[in-house]
C-alpha cells in the first residue's frame, strides 16, 4: 500500500514539475517578445513629444507622428493594442484612436497597475494576465525617459496571452493522465495485495500440512515403541493365566486391555503410513463380506439388524483388501456407535458409470451441519473414547486409489456414508 501511495505521489509531483517547466518556458518567451516590441516603440518616441502631446493634444504634430508609429507597430506585429501613457497614467495616444480614450485615465491603470507603476518608475515591466472582452491579455510597459533619466511616460503594448489556453489544455491532460495512473496503480496495488494474501494462505496451509506430517512421524515412532513392550505384557499375562488359576481373572483383564491398546496403536501407525508403496488392488465385494463376517457377532450383541441391497459378484478396485476392510470397519463401527440402542444397518452395493459404490446407512442421531463440516479432519472427534482418525484414514485410503468418500446426514434420521471406487480394468 505504501508503494502505491508513493507511486501516485511521484507521478503527481513529476507531472506538476513538467507542467511548471512548460508554463515558465511559454511565459518567459511571451514576455520577452512583448517587452521587445514595447522597447522598440519606446525607443522611437522622443521624450519632448510627450510634453507636446500633453499640452496640445490631437492638434499637435507630435500626436500624429506618435499615432502613426503606434498604428504601424500594431499592424506590423499583430498585437492587440499599443498606447502612450504619461506619468499621470492618462492615455495620450492610442493606436485604436477610434476608441476616443485620449486624455482619459488609462484602463491599464486598473487592469495592470503594478506593472505600469514599475514602468513609470523607470523599469520595463510585463503585467500579469488580465481579462478584457472575454479574452486573456497581458501588457508590456517600456518607460520613456527624459535626458535627466526621469520617466515621463511609457509605451504600453497589449497582446493576447495565446499560450494560456494551451497551458489549460496541458493541465487538463496531465490531470487526466495523473488520475488514470492513480487508478491503474490502485488496481495494481489491490491485485498485489490479493496475490500476497493468497500466498500467505497457501503458506499457512503448507505449514499445517508439514505439522501434520511431523505429527504423523512422531505418532508412528511412539506407537512402534509401545507395540513391542505391549506384546511382551500380553504374552506374560497369557502365561500367567495358564500357570496360576488364581490370577486367571486379572490376567484376562490384562490381555483384553493389551488387545485394546494394541488396536489403538495399530490405528495410529496406520495414520503415519504416509507415502507408502501402493499395494496390489483388491475386491470391494469380497472385502465387504469379510468385514461383515468379522462383525457378525458384534451386530447381534448390539441388537443391530443387517439389511443388504444390491450385491456384486466381482468388484475389482485399486485398493487392497486389507485397506478396504479398514475403510468398511471404520464406517460400520461409526454406524454402530451411532445406534447404541440398536437399529437397522443398511448396506448397499451397486455399480454406476464404471464406479463401485458401497453405502453404509444407520438410523442414528445424525450429524449436525456444523459438525459435518469438520468430520474427517484428523483428530476431530465428538466421542469421549474416539481418536478422530477413523474417517480421516478411510477417506485418505479411498482417495489414494482415485475414489471418494461421501457423507450424508440428516439430524434425527441417520447417516449414510458412500464409498465410490473406480472399477479396475483387467
Ligand atoms: N455414522 C455416524 N453417525 C453420527 N456421527 C458420526 C458418524 N460417523 C462419524 N460421526 C461423527 O464424526 C466424528 C469423527 O468420526 P471418526 O470415525 O473420524 O472418529 P471417531 O469415531 O470419533 O473416533 P475413532 O478414531 O475411534 O473412529 C465422530 O466423532 C462423530 O461425531
Ligand atoms: Mg470412528
């Protein structure tokens, strides 16, 4: 933003400087030429003619000679007017004699007073622009000095400051250019700020991905370290159970808890399976059947009735059977956990547009929309005992073989998870 403000300022200042240069060049050229015309005229008027014209007016010979000079000058140079003014600021002779201004106070006294005063003080001067008859004019005054050096009067030459409209047009053009530049810079700045913001967002996402990967590695190491002592604990408890019938109950607890722990550890290890070599493909239908066989007892114990629709004989997909079982197991366990008092578990199998679809629907409480947006993020869980990795892992596996996992839920009605995998061509 600072860059944009600076750029606009620099543009404005350079336009202003350029305008100033052009203006002073045009002005000084105009002043030089007008001053030269006035000086030439003044050099040709004898000082004593002023006394004569003042004393005898239009009757005098001097009047005629001065008038001829001024009229000639006017027509030769194309200036607007030329006049002779005396030290009392009255017009003695005017090139436009038809005006009948002789003897009257010169109009230039009010229009170009300061410059006239300077000239009557003996110094040639050019006035600031003034308006007359709707036009911008400037007047140049050249003093006529007595042999003693005192200014007896001055020759005034007026000309239209034709450069002023040019300057106005230039000013307008520069302002327009300045505005367009400012707008362009503002647009550019907005684009740059947007690009920078999206770069920052990308960086944040990347660093989140890096954190996740680091967390994964840490989890894997930890889980691995736990796995071996756990196996020893379990083995020892098993032996203890055989050796000492007294300790049988305790030993069974130890074994059960060790099994539970090792499942958790396996799950965390799975989480860290980043960038592993893809295994051979499997069969979506076979893996589904194997998972349901595994869970048969569990379904019965929980009062869950299984309903199946469709059914595929062969469903080759890019995901291996172990991973497929992992996916189904996570989804079915979620469904069972959503129906603690039992209910119907509906499993559908179908093939659409070259994709194998397996849907798992429960009649549980459903997922509120704000939770639905977050499920599947690693470690996001609403369960006291949950790890929040089930859906994350399932989705990652499915996506790795070109498929997707879609979760649809209606609060109070239930949830349907659909796994879609492209059929693998032989
Ligand atoms: N079928 C479902 N019905 C209702 N809520 C569900 C269902 N499946 C998932 N959820 C919600 O999604 C969350 C995340 O599920 P996910 O399977 O990833 O982790 P979890 O089940 O909490 O823990 P675990 O790692 O043991 O599976 C759950 O905590 C639950 O709130
Ligand atoms: Mg789960």
